[in-house]
C-alpha cells in the first residue's frame, strides 16, 4: 500500500494507461489535491497503484479518473 508521505508536491499524476491526469498540489488527510486544467480536484490516496520516477500512477485510466469531474 502506498503511504501518503511518499507523494510530494509537483509530482505528475497519470492514469493506469500512462496518460496525464494532473499535478500534485497537496496531500492531506488521505486525499491528494491536484491541479488539472487550472482547476483543483481531489482523489483518494487509496486510488494510487504505484509511485515511480516521481510519477503517481493511478489504478484507473485517466478517462475513468476525470469523468466524474465533468
């Protein structure tokens, strides 16, 4: 399981498909706030599959992740 402390500001967030979702703004209380298209959104730390090379990789594709935001 990923620890919230592993996620840092300015890390890129990608879907499981490798597509860009946003950039980490803050991490607080198990939620990641990220900037995407100039708007802030939050996702649960539990949605993170892995962290590699300063990239936060999610369990869902980029489209699945952003769909509820629109």
